[in-house]
C-alpha cells in the first residue's frame, strides 16, 4: 500500500494546525521584571491574528519609547490619566529595582510615557471621555499629528485595522495632575490640591478578527454594566481584571465580578499592586493567590515577557 495517503493526511493536519495557531490572539505583558508579576505591572500588548498590535496602559513598566519589547505598535489604549497607567515616569530598564519596588525614576512629564511612545512608534491613541483632547494637544505641541488621538464614546465603537474597539464605564477617578499639564495652570492646580477633569474613566471591550471578545477593566469597582454591557451585550469571553484593592476592586470583589457578572471563560489578573510571584510562581497569601482561589474560571498570571495565545473561546492554547 502506498504511503502517499498517510503523508498527505499528515501534511493536511499540519496545515490546519498552523492555521489554528495563526488565528489566535497573542497577549504579552510588559512588566518591570522578566518572568514575574510585579507591583507596578499594568501594560499589555494584544496582537490580533492579522498582526495589528495594541498597547494597553503603558504605565511605568514600559522602559520608554525605545523599549525593545514594544516592537510595532499600531494602537495605544489608556483607561485613565493616573500616572501608573499613562506613565508619569518609567523604569530605567527591565529588571531595574525589585519586583516589589521597581526603579521607575525616569521622568516622562509633562509628556507622559504614552505620548512619547505614540510619537516614536507612529501609533494612534484611542480613548474615551475628555482624554482625546489632552493627547491631541500633547501630540501637536511635540510636532506630531493631533488627529492620531481618536475618540470612541460609551455605547459606540470604532474599527481599526480589523479590531473593533469600544469604551465601557468604569467606576474610579480620572484627574490630570498639574505636572502633566505644566505651565502656570499646572502650578495653580497643584497649589490648590486639584486635578483637571478628564471625564469618566473607562474600560474597553475589544473584538478581534478571530471573534475573541476581551474586556479590559481599567481601574474600576463593581459596576452593573459589567453584567448588562460587558456580558449580556458584548459577550466577553476573556477578562483582564484589576485586583489591587483600596484603589480598585480587591481580589474577592474582582472574583465576584468574574463569577457572577461577566462570567467569562478565562481571566487575566491585573494591577495587583504587589510582588505577586517569585521565580514565576504565585506567592501564597498574596492578593493574586486569593483571587485565583476565589475565581471559578481559569486565572492566567501575566508574567512579564511571556506571551499567551487565546482562541475565539478564550481558551489559552499556548504560553499558559
């Protein structure tokens, strides 16, 4: 009997396997310390199967616009204007300082890490509320194109390079610190103990070209929209959920959001405000450990530099 049918079958299976891998969404955390989940870690790169790459909340752990881990960036998303998300400062280099206290001594003010990255990488900044005007002004002042700061309002969406982006409500604050504004106005705000209002903070729902729907919580408490909008309308299958407590949902509250409101197929922990891992393993008794134990679906820990791949149903098929 000829071996050709068997060879053809193997080749056909290989083609299908390669196609399935190509259809996955890749998510890569850009934290302060390689292989760990650390106190300042917020940033994620989400890559569509078509190659479109989105940077979410660059914050303080992307080592500036020259960080080699960035690669091509098409879109930058910002949940709100606090320094640990927009980047009032950033790490000197990967692994600077400790996981609990990274060395984030490089000053990005008044531009912000996000604006510097957008200019250097020729990326669009897509945000909601009043944030687009702020970023447009920064881009223009630095010689960039203010039209590269685009708006998407609650209840609406924009499709960019095959990825559908919408903003959803978050319960938090969203002030712009005086030192991000600069000049006399910035000094007056700081002297008065006030911040400029940038509209409500946001979360995001992203629909990728393979059909995967991802919820990015930003900094939020428990909201009714996590059920009515994120789950019932958009049908998010993967959630990136903040668990840091005090300033955002704590681990038990975040587990309630996942278990009872969104009910995704999987979740990525975020914004733990702690050195959550040591040698890549979750430390017992941490907020991350509490969240994992209280959550009814798989929880993936965002180890910096480790790429996870998710299919349409949010099953992690590689890197987890």
